[in-house]
């Protein structure tokens, strides 16, 4: 059967119109396919008016008892309708159309025109070859399916695990994982610089995660009720390289509860670890080995919603799943990025993280109360430069150079930021010169380095633990990535 054998009909039912005093409120919308669905036939009726008779019969039945008619088979030569209590895509996807007699046609029904119109199965094999054309055939993650197209209607990067004629389920493909029933997210890979707090929100009630760490300086890992430092409260801490570089410890609310020797842990080489906190049993160790940190809290801190990282040097982390930016999906839903004074939101300037020697088109919107920082940096240990906007309670702006370990330019900029409305700014980096200003005004900051430098990332940070909000069209990767600190 091909696409030419399908046709669409709809009818505003007179009975429904009369029932509501002349307002047309009920539609029967169907895609027909050659074939007949066997089983679940509740009635066989005469179709003197063709398909319209079938639709009106279904309307009468459903008016008396909801969903008595979910679909129907229509036999034109015999002017017959078979009323079905179950549609082709109801249940576990184990039903198929019988196509040996091409004089039968199968119809799905819906009272929602938009439901079927929004689905694009009509020209796909799942519809043209197997009759699954209705919006009812869409499947969410972990639901039964027979074809990839059913899954892709709801979530990209999904596939159906069906083998042969046996139904499977919709799963996220490859390295992606299920954030919820309709969204797959990629694994997280990110790095941090000195004295940065990076935070992740824990989803799907997770209490165990595998992580690849590359660390050469002491690292703090915090598990707490709040999803970020801003909402911080009671917490568990796993401190690697504390109180000296050959030891590690577990803390609860700042008090040490276990200290062990861990020589060679800060090797600067990638190492695979497993972190567990199920039922307040804190466990941390190398993958495939017994945990070297192990302590169970008799008065559990629960629920654990946030995981934070802090290093005195440089570090990189790779997570497999179930961790997202602390303000996700807020940032995705609102089209703006939210950050705070203990969370850098960091992205690569280019998709592959390769260095750039100039930025000429970076414009953005920002609103916050006490100050906002945009940091231009490089993750291989190169220097970074901070454009500090509205610092000192919205009275100054400055450029801070990590290479010089000090401010290299400070100007008065009273009231440059607003906490209630977005204001537009721009940054340029050309040659050795960094320039910053507010759109429509002359440049606020302009400073030149004495050596050549390149950049790989841009980071955002708001001051004094206040929420800051940021939006940009010139660098869409800020909004495309679902994870803060995705580098």
C-alpha cells in the first residue's frame, strides 16, 4: 500500500451541533488505510451513507458511553461498518492490519483535529506500509513501539528497540539519556578553573553516578538539598586531597566524619569513579574497586537535589546521565539563562572547543541587582579576562586580568545594570584588545594586552549570590546546551 491509497475526511456532526444549540464542537477526523483490523469488533452496522454512516454511528455510541468506538473498518462493496473498541495503536503495539482483502479500509477516529494534523506519519513507512498514521501512534520514551518514527515524533535522538515483529520500547540512542518521557539529553562533559563552583541538579531520583575525573589539585564535591549554592543547606562533602594531597575525607555540614589515605589520587590523569548516596550511605571509590570512602549517616540529609564542585586548580569531569544545569529547564522554557554568585555558566565559543583569535559579534542582554561578570578564557591553563559589569553595588565596571592577577582597568559606571529590565551590551576581542560597552552608548571599557592570546570559552556569573539573567542571539550555543558548564 502506498500514500496514494490514503485519504482524509472530516465531518462536523449535525447531532453535536444540535446538542449545543448550533455551535459546531465535534469533529470526526480519520486517515484511512487499506486493510482491516481484526478483533475488538463490538458491532457491525449497515453503511447506507458510506463512511459518514460509520462516523455518525460512532458518535452516537460515544455519546452514550465514552470511547465505545475508537476506530472502525469500512467495507465499501458490502456497505458495512465494523465498530472497534480499540484502535490500531492502542495498547502494546501488538496489533497489525490484515491487508489480504484490499476492499476493506481501516479508520482511526479523533475529536481533536490538531492531534492528527500535527503528526507527520503520512508519508513515512510506518504509515504507508503498516497503517500507523494517527497521532495516537506516537510513543513517549519507555512506551511500547514497533518503529523508530513513533518515537521520533515525541523526542529526537530516540529509537525503537523492536526486533522483527515483536514490539520494543522507545529509548534514547547512543550516549543520550532520558531526562523525562519526551526529552533525551547528552552526557555531560565539562571543566572548571581555579576557585570556581560548578553546580548540577540531580534528576530522576538518582542516588548513584559514575564520573570520570581529571584532577591535579584538591577537589571538593558537595551533595546537598538545594540544587545550587544559592539554595544551599545541609550537605555531605567528599573532599579529595584534603587535609593534604595524600588524604581524602567525608564531611557532614563542615565536620569531618572520615579521613583516609589516598596517595596518587591527584595524578592529573583521567580516573573513573563511582559516587553513591542512597539511603544516606555515602560511598566513593574507583570504578570496579571497593570504595575507599564509606560512611552511613544515621540522621539522613534528604532529599539530595544538588551536586557541586570546587577546585583550587584545574579539573575536568565527564558524567553519563541524570545531572543538568541547576536552572534547567527554567533557562530552556524562558529563553534566558539564570546564574548566581556560586555558579558559572560556561560554554565553548566554537562547537569543538578550538581557540579563536577574535570575537566581533558578541551582543547580549543582562539584568541583575549587584553586578555581572562575563569571563573570556581558555581551558588549557591559558589566561582568562573578566569583564565585571556593575560591580561594587552597580557603581563600577572593570577588566580583571588573571595574567596580571589584578584589575587592569576600572571605571565609574553608576546604574549601568537594572534588576527589573534587560539592558543590551556588546563585547569585542580583536587582536590584543578587549572592548566592552552598552548598546547605543560609547565604549565603557577598552584595554589592550601586551601579548597575543586566544580564547576557547565564555562564562557568566552574577555577584553577591544574587540571581542574574542573560540572553543572547549572537551566540546561540548558550541556549542550545541544556547544561551549564558544558565545555
